[in-house]
């Protein structure tokens, strides 16, 4: 296929716009979506395609950008002011820009043709499934809470959640569809009550998207304040199956009490607690891990008086601690003559005043609860950083200076062949902040391997072989980056 230029006629622009719409509608047909497209992000026929109407409101655009991590594209500036530098720098092409909307695309190229920009072949018809876009538990979802109006939150009895649609008494049939049933429009019939419709669904803790279908008409839950755009043109209601209750007894005279913690980056006025007969409470979903928190009653901050588990903070006070999941044992051999050893890592924001380790007969240790993921850490021994030593997981014991790392619940193994004589190979990607010398791969049976944990969805990565960055020679899916050197691309299923 030969490309003779980059300018397009008006007809060609509309043809490409139509192709994006056809790809979206085809995808929706395959996954059971029957909702009208407003804005969309598709991956089909070797291209990523974003179609947006210029009349989109700011909150919907923010939700769309957050859903697909598109902050670097500066879409707001492009839609509002026509600035396209960020788009083009990251390899996107503006296929259409009219008063009504825009279409931008970015190809997934074949690695074999990376040096041949004229003869690039588009391929890899890869479309993520519904379950990959709507995982109930993901490393990208740390916390969540429900916000309803005009009705109480959905009743929960163990794992059974009773979804409730208020009103619509005259409807002939109402169905419930969501991420929990692959958006099937005819599998969950709701039962009529004197005030609306109900349906029970068994759910585990996590985040779920849903809609009601009344006599064939899809609709969001107007009594639910939480909604998100899924990137396919649909705005869906959001429900969190919570697993933690934060309770504060007393302080009944306070006008407002807020919960704040490391899980929400200590936002002081986001999590307003509900008043009860004995104090205050708030139901929250938290992913597995260790979190610190405090209460704020009418502006007065304090730790949870009913929770004895506390960590020191930078103000010479204490933060309360909550742990979900299984503990991971950090240990450091030796240094028995040290006065104190502090653990710090990506899991606690690299704080240097919080995790004091306990001395043992042979060194130091500290149990710390974490969920699935990839983590980095180092030790501070009597005020001195001790990251510059051999990582126990390093390949061939190379002893390169870098942070320690470890992986909990690995679900994908990277392989690199053809480099049997390399001295060091590292894995870098969006899952470890593109660190070039942290995730050391190990040589086994003539190839380099490394198991990691990846959240469902799209990931980009490269290998660093003896200091040289390369794309994956065994993966034909890649996309251009800001350095014009390309990144390999994989999609992780939620199965």
C-alpha cells in the first residue's frame, strides 16, 4: 500500500469519519450495546480512532479523558482553541476538524515495517471486550463511594444487591443491564413494586456500571449522582459494592464530619460522612492495600479514637491505619547495629517518616498489606538511603544501583528471545513509570523472562538491552511515541 500524501479532500475526511462510526457501531453490535453514540474511542483495523463532538460538555469530556488516560493529548485545547501540537507530537493525525466535531487517529504499525513509513501495513484487528473495559476490581480503582438522591442507597444483604428504579409504574417491562452481565439487555428482568422496580444481583466488592431499560429505552439512574462515560459514547451510572464502614461515635454536635486519607490523596472536603443516631459513618469501597486516614469534625483533625492501629505522620501526631488483604513481609538482613530502619516505597508515596521496621536477631522486618501490583522500595538506615545495592531479584546478581522491586499476583509474563548474549535486560512500561533499570529480567532457557501484574486494558512497553531501548521483536503491535521510536502494545483481558 502506498501513501502519496498527508492532505485529504473533504470527501476523504467524511469517508474516514464514516469508517470510525461504522467501527463503533459494529463493535456495539458485537458486545450487546444498544445505546446512542455521543463520543467514542475505538481500536479496529489497526488504528485507534477518537471521535468527539465539539458540543460535548466539560464534565463528559473530563470523564472521557480520565477513562482512557488521554491527559497528554490536550484534547480540551484542541477542541476549544484548535491547538494540535500535543496530538501530532504523540503521533496522532487529525482526520477531520469541523464545527460539529473532530476525528483523530493513530495507527498500530507492524514492527517489521517500522523503518518504512511509506509502506506501513495496518493490521492487528484488536478490540477489547466489555469485561476488559469494565473490570470490577482494578489497580486503577483505589476507592469509591455511592451518592444517591431522592432514594436510599441500594439495599445490600451479604453479596446480594437490590437495584431500585424509582417510578415508571406504567412501564410494561423494565430490564437491568450492566458490566456484571456483559450489558445483556434481556437477561435481568426487574420486578414491579408499589414505588418502582427492583432486581437482585450478586456482586463482590468493586466498581460496577449499569443502566435501566424501560420498554426498550436505555436510561441512566437519574437518582444516582455518579455517572461516567465509557469511551464508547455511553454515559452509565456507577455503583460501588462497598467493603468498609468508617464509623465515628460521638461528635454528634458537629455540623460536618469528613473522612480523608491516603486513598483519596488527603482531599479534605470530598468524603462527607453521614450522621447517625450515635455519631457518623461512611460506607466505602477500598481496593486491597494499606491506607492511612483521619477525621475532620468542623475543621478539627484527629485520628480514629476507636482504631489502635496507627502510623506516625510529619506533624508529630498519628494517622489511623486500615489494612485489606494479605500482608507482605519486608525484610533486611544485617545492619543489627543500626538504631532505626525506615521502609519507603511506591506503595506509601515514598514517605520517609512512616514505616519504622522492627529489629530481629538477624536484621529488620515489617509486615505490610498490599494488593496485586508492581512495587518499588528502598530502606533508610540511620538517615542514609540504602537503595544502591544489588536487588535480590536482579538478573545474574548484577548489582546495578536501583530501587528494589517485587510483584504481587503476577498475571502476565514478558518474554524476550534473540538476545542470549546480552548482559542485562530490563523491562520498562506504563506499569512501572518507564523505569529503565528497575525491573530486571532473568535469563532462562535461552530467553529473558519477567512475570508482572497488569491491570485489564491496554499497556505500552519496551525492553532495555545493555542500555539500548528496543520494541518487542515478537510483538507486531506497536504505536508511535513522542520520540518517534515506537512502543510495543499489548491488551490484557479481564478473564
